[in-house]
């Protein structure tokens, strides 16, 4: 059995902590058994290890999330990377073709696709293991996991049974986010909440792709990926299949997709600098800024603050944040990368069209930025903490706190942190965008090999 975690999302529902570069699954707002803050993706990966499923699991994601995953889970995590975001059907098609044409997985292998951000107990993944035998015993095209509802929720999709057995149910159809009145009726029909878990034989999906004229060789599909429809797997595949079965799961399950559901699972009401008065009821503060946030005499609020913005919302209204932000377009002001993180401090555009962007950049010990150059911008770095090695046009020199480094446009450059390294980077030029990065080498070993004949002695 092969497991695939789908890690996508645009980061709107948990704004301002989440953004296009840092989706909800990477926010370290949950607490593990040791009392440390962890993200949803760290928590799920730890659970997969606990039930011995991590060795058969890959993560399907987009380029913008690769650094975040490697930063939180390590460099050895197997990834299938979309060339661009195109919803869940293209993503699942790509991973199926990868398993088939690159890894040589047999068509009889069971593939289970899971969302990366479900909040569940370890027993949920034990239930996932049962999907393999479920498909074998029922000869179904698709196997699902559904949760027995505890109340008539309008927030979740429902699996409606045609008939039930002692161990599974045959699926009649689906209902997406009904009203509470409709949900009451669905509960009386023994319907289940849809967890978004899909299991299928690899050959089932490969046959569907062939019927649709979609390439089943990985490199060919990558080259034609932009031609695939932007549509969910549910609409393009699931709702068109005839033989679908579902396993009922009676344990704890929750979708932490909004502030009101996420705060229910937080171990503390205050993360970051702040104060909550004793007469403030059911109120949470999540603060990533260096200034304190205070809540006084309020009830049922979420106050979230980050470099991207500040949100004050009633918990019941928090799911509507995505609707409020639909026309709001801003570059991410904070990003985690494989080497550390950066925060945008200031930006400006002047009358002549010249732009300025100031970042605070932190590089973890032993990590490095890639060897790269920029076409349109000049940079000045002021080192404010730590020691490292700086390379400029094939020459490597030692650097330390207090040094000022100038990087002209088109100059090749990179840096490695020998200890925790921080510097202030001031960019000037036109069209200051992240895409203006031409990477030459990623690893420091490759950079040193390229620069070894002109390397200066580092003490």
C-alpha cells in the first residue's frame, strides 16, 4: 500500500498567519506530547511513524511549499512536486503517474490519498490500513473513510449510504456542506462526514487517465500539466464512479481549516506576546509580532497578528475570512525556507519607479542560501548576528556581526551560517520580486567545489 499526503492550499482561511507561501498545515500552533509547539504536517508525520506507515508515504505538494516541508520534516522526505497549482485532480493524476512510470508500482497496488491537515488520533491511521483489504474484498473502484457525525454540522461534506454491512457501507451519493436542517435528515440516514481520504487500485486511476487522453509517463505529463483542468478529484473522478465503499470511523476527527476549529485544539489561549484579562471569555491571541497584543473584557474572539496583518474576529464569523480577502493581494511578508526564514520589514516605491525592499533574514547553523544572482536588483547586507562564509563571484570570505556586504545586480552570491546567522538585506532596483532568482548551485559542497581554486583562507 502506498500513502500520499496532499499538501496544498492558498493560506486564506487562517490569515494573517497563513499566506500563499505558508499554508495552514505549517503553522506551529499545536502542542505535542512533549509540550513543544508543532505544525499540522509535523503532527501527522509523527503519527504515521507511530503506526509504521511513514516509509510507504510520499507528499504531493507545490514548489512554493517544498522549502517549508523540508524545513519542518527534513531533507529526506519523498516529494512529488506540481509544476503549478491546479487543484486536487491534476495533483492526484501526477502522483499516480509518478508511482506508475517512475517508481514502477504495480497496477494492483492500493494507493491511499489523505489530506495533510486532518486532526485525528493514531487509531485513524490504523483504520487507513484496512482500506487495502476493503478494496480486495469488495472489488470496489474507490474506498473512503467516513466519520460518524456527533452533531448536524453544515461545515462538512457527507457520504450518503445506499446500504450498510457490519464493517462498511456502499455509497449512494455525496452531499456537500448541507444546511443544518438538511444535516439533521442526513444523520437519520446514517450518513458519515467525508474525511477526504481516497483509496483506489493504481490501475483504476491509470485507466481513467488513459480514457481521458492524459499522458501516463511522468515527464510527458509534467510538460503538459498546464493543460489539465483545474478541478477537484471529487468532481472529476469520485462522483462519476459506480462502485464506492466507505469504512466508518468512530474515533476523534476534526478539520482544522478555520480559526474557530483550530483554537479548539490549542493547548493555550495565548501564543506570543500578549495579555488576556480574566474576564475575557473563550478568547485566543496568536501573535507573531514583537509587540504585545492585549484583550480586555471580550468574549469569543480570535486575535491573530503577524507581519502579514492583524485579524480580530468573532469565532463564529472566522470561516468568512477567505471571502473577505478575495480581492486582497499582497506578497507574503514572512516565509519559512529550508535554510531558515525571512521577514519583510519595509518597502517603498519612489517617484522614478525605483523600489526598495528591506528584509530580516535568519539562516540556521550549517544551512546555506543557494549560489545565485539577480538580474534587476542590487543588495546591501548588514550582518547583525553570528558568523558565516560569504561567496561573491567565486570568492569565499569569512563574515561576522558588523560586516556590511554589497551585492550588485548579476553578481553571483551565497552564504553559509557557521553559527545562527542574521542579516538585514536592503534591495533596490525595479520589479523586486522573488522570481528574480537565478540559482546556480543549491548545496554548499557544490559551491565550494566550484570556488575552490579562488577560495580565501577562512580561520
